[in-house]
């Protein structure tokens, strides 16, 4: 005799695989489709800004910049990152990080609304259903992996079994492939579900008048619903409120100004104090092992060109014509500074001094030892921009050790990690 725990002749396992296990009366195609639509737009923006963030590192210049070796055709879209406008990377990464945090409540709500799909029985019924199930597994796992690693990176909490850049890059491609397959398979049902209810009707319905949706073939609607404890508008409001709270405590780290004080989720203990050098740093001199001997009186800048090598003391560099630029520092973790007033030598002038006025790239090497970011390649357009400097001063004062004394790179629209500190050698290449 058939029971609710059987599907034809196939017995169902106990627990969440039972038809009567999931009892929420508001779970159904419409609510799932609303959360899905928000994620469809949001994740698309996240993916595009993530690709642009990777392009900003100019990985085509070579393995020096590229943290994802062997990317092959996955780097088909790469281009030389521009230097105009100067706030381009700040905007891109601010959107990427802030939106990623804001979407967390929506992602959790979507998983809650569709969780019966994860416990379908039997697991596969046909080849097409097997493809859908596999895409769902990769989708849920990929989303969890990408959001988790991204949030850990924001907090500078590197507990990954390898490079964050490599893991996040390949994870994003796996996730977006599953996402595209899932959207392709479900987009028709999403449209039909959204048309099944008028949003204004849902927003006028309180908990007492909340009723389950009609039974659906996907099994999202409860077979034996419990009494409602929340309306659909309550679920939407709760999710929206969670996203707004996260927006309020995240966005300030990218917006800057007085809003920076609201960025409660920004990494702490990164402000070196007040005064001209009193703006955020990612890694302090002590944290990367920079000693007084590394940046003391014996420090020299070595300048390499096609046919000559020169060395300069800091006093000699300071005696050369100085130029100024007002530029922010923006980091992959989403935080950025307001515009700081830098002064020093133009990279273009140093290229000419090295005998490479038309340099196609420059290899920048720091006194930092053993770190992954002590060396970087800058592109020709970055060298030629008149705002690109080997900075000696900031806001009218010498650089502090934490901000790169004796000299650091500052380039418009450049990821902060590529604005190398404690520079010791510049090699211009034609």
C-alpha cells in the first residue's frame, strides 16, 4: 500500500527526503523566483567586476603579476588596464566587495526557499534531470566557496590551502558555469513563477491571511504545510533588512570620508594614526620584515635601462624635479583611502633617465623579502601617465615606513598591491 514515504515502488529514506518534512507555508515557486531574480542580476555584476579586478593586475605582462598560472583560454578577455579615471579600480572593487557582502542574506534566503530541491528522491530520474542536479550541486557548492573565500579575504584572514587569487579565480569559473546552466534550465519556470502573483498583492498580505501556493511539480510547496508564522512580505522584509544592515557596515570602507567610520566590517588595526601619513595601510613594515637597515642611510635606488645602470640616494632623488598627484589607494579587499597628495619623480622621467623613453614595461622590485608582492610589472601606459610617480612624500611629509619610505610606486587606477612600497630597483624594458 502506497504511503507518503514512497514514490511508486521506490521507498524514500527518512528525514528531509520525506515529502512531509518541509512544512513552511510560504515556501514555493514565487518566493524562490524573487530571490533568484535578485541573485541573477547581482551575481552577474559580481562576476563582471571580478573579471575586471583580475584584468587590473595586468596579468598579460607575465608570471610576475599573474597569481593564476595555467589559466589558458580563461584569460581570453584580458586587456591593458587603463589609468583613467584614477578612481576606476576603487569603484570596481568597491562594487564587487560591497555587493558580495550585501547579497549574503539573499543567497541564504534563496537556499532556504529551495532546500527541498536538494533532497529530491530519487536523486536522478533522467539524463536531463541528472544534468540539472549536477549543476545544482556545483551551484550551491560554488556559491558557498566563492562567498566564503571572498569574505575571508576582506578580513585579511588567509586560511586557504593555497593562493586566494588562484582559488577564487578558478572557483568563480566553475561557479559561473553551473550558474549559467542552472539559469538556462530554469529561466522559463522563473518567469512563470514571477507572473503567478502580483507583488502588490503579496505586500498587502499579512501573516494571518498567508496561504500556501498551489502544488508545484518541483516540490517546493509543502505537502502538509504548518500554520504560518511569517508572511511572504515578512520574509522579503527580513532579507532586505539584513542586506541593508550589511550595506551600512560595509560600504563606508569604499566610499570614504565620514562614511569610513561606519565600516564596521572593514579590517581593523590598519590605521597608522594621525598626521600626513594617517591613512590606512594593508601591510605594515614590521609585518613584512622591513628593518631599519633595509630603508636606512645605506638604501639606494638602482635604475636599469637598455644600456646603463645608475644608483641614487634618496637625497639625490629629492633634488630632482618633483611632481605631484592626488590619488587614492584601493585594495582588492574593498577598502580604499580618500585622495592623498603624493609627490616625487614621474616614472616617465625615470624611464628617460634610464635610456628607455618609450619603455613598454617596468619591473619594480622592493626590499621586501620572501613576500608575494615585492615584485610587480607595470605597463607602458602606466609609465607614461604623468600622475604615475615614484613617490617620496605624501601630504607634504616624508613617507612613513608603513607607507613605503624611502620610496614607493603610486599609479592611478592601480590595485593597491601593485603600488609597491620600499622600492629598491626599477628595470625599464623596451
